[in-house]
């Protein structure tokens, strides 16, 4: 089994920058007794730096009834390897010089625990070992903002970045970071989350879960994914309980890859509609290594919207599969009762043949764009006026079929082509 060396780019051989100078106003953990040699327990010294940072926190409400203004100091970690014996509970932003490693050798213990991560930043640090690397969140406080950039997360037995299930009113941004063989890279409940310009190598030990678990709104852009596949483990890239957009995401082909997205949230049809969706644009897909869900998108439930546009890697791969546990003949009845369109499914014209093969007939009444078939539909709730273009061509073939009476599946009449003059 392919394994990655411990920060192979020379991190273990780095020379400790004992004379590294923090920026003005930063609190240097070395000044509180941290050694950073990978041997000494630096937990007490780092906690002392956090205690000093807490005394510098400024927070006030300039206008009564309006949002708070807060000012946090930065706790600075010069290059080194800081061995930890207990979870750290930070006060202030965390800033590393670049090769600053926070290491937890106990696989059952978290590295950072912060239940008041409200307007908070983590930058330039490497997290190694332990359970959850950043086990953070807040009690649903408005105007939350969390920024994580230029970090490395390696060998977490739990989640590299784990947001608490009450952290809704928060914008989370993760950029320019690397995730290597963590059981999961991200679990988020944030109203808005974005992961961009990152590298992710999954863990071969990950079982019956996804690299990313999304319970809010998530955008993933410019990501290189390397799947370490164990076929019997039901592995996938993203479990979606909310809404997710992926652009230029390489769902890698190592060991045949595994499922890109498993959707677990049912479409919303009650006012006000809060739609769930999956939008995949310009992604590269290899997803055959999951034998249970060998598809680009696998629906345990069907969201309000599915869009697949300008993606590649489908010659031997279904774009979409729906769980056999769903009764598609009745699944969309609630949406029809609402009386307004709240379902949209689009698989781009460059994947026409795949679209025809993969989209279940009960979903095709809600398909956007040119809808083709080999004959009038036998399933689905179709509106009057719907048109299906005939995929077959020939002198005796109709141009298509038009629904003249709504129903399940409605009444259809052949539409002949216009005569050639």
C-alpha cells in the first residue's frame, strides 16, 4: 500500500529558527518557553502564550443592537516541531512561520479545540497526527468569519477541519492548503464555505464516509484530489446534505477513483423553498473504485437541482445513479402538489448520450434543455406541451412527440417533420 513519508519535503530536517522575529504585536510562543525541538512537551508554554493573548482581546459593541467589533492578537510559531500532550484551546489568531509543526502523537486526542471560532484565522501551520486537527465552531453567532490558509494537515485519525453543528452563521474559507491521509478533510455546517487551491490525498483507511461532508453551502474550486482507494470501504469524495458547487476539481483516477458526490438531502418544495443542489463544472472524474456507488453522482435522495457541465472522464462511468431504495414513481408527487417548478436537472449537451442513458425517466420531465427519447415516455409526471425529440432518424420516423394532456405519463402525439421544399 502506497504511503506518504512524513512531510517529505524536508520538514523533519528543518533547522529551528530560534531567532525568528514575529511581527509587531504578535506573541511568540518561544518567549513563553516553547522549544519546538520535537522532544520537549510544549503544551504548557503554548497555553501560557494563549493566556497572554486573552488579556489583549478587545471586543465591544460600538452601536447598541448592532454587531460586535473584535480585535484578536496573533500567536506566532517560529519554525519548529512542537510536541503536544493535550488539546490546545487558543485565544487569538494562530500564525506559523511556514515550517511550524504542531504534533500530537496520541491518535485519540485533538490538536486544536475552539468552540468560540468566530472571527478567527489560522495561517502557515502544519498539523500532524492526533484525532481532529481543528475541532472548532461557535454557537451560531452572526457575522462569523473563519480563514484557514497555507496550512498542511497530515494523518488525522478524525477530521482535519471539523466545524461544529451549530456554526451556521459563519463564512469559512480554506485556501492554499494540503491534506494528506486524514480520515476526513472537512466537515462543515457553515452557511457559506469555500475550499480552493488545495491538494487532498485521501486515507486508504477511510470507511463508509466521504473526504468532505457538507451540511451547508459549499464551493470547491481548483482542487487536486488523489484517492487512496480501498474498494470494499464505500469511499466517496463529498457527502452532500446541503448544496455544493465544484469547479475544476480533479476527482483523481488513482486506483480507479471513487464516487464524486453522494447526495443525502431530499428536494425542498415548501415555502420558502431552500433549494439543495449539486453543480459540477469543468471537473475531471474517475469514480469506478467504489463498487457500491460506481457513478459520478449517486443519489440516496434527489436534490432540487443537478447540473453537470463541461466535465470529462465518463466513457465507462454513469453520470448519475439513483438508489434502488427510492420509489421514483411517487417520489416527485410533493413537488407537483406545490404547483410551481422547483426541480431542475441538466447534464450538458456535450454529454448527450450519457444523459439519455443515465437520467431515470421519472426525472426527465424536470430536465432542462433538449430532451430526446426513442419513443413516448412510459413513466413520470409530464406537463401538457412538453416535447421529446426523437433520437432515432429515418424517413419513417417522427420528429418527436408532444404531450397534449398532462398526467402520469400523459397523452402524447407524434410530431412529423416539416416537409422539405
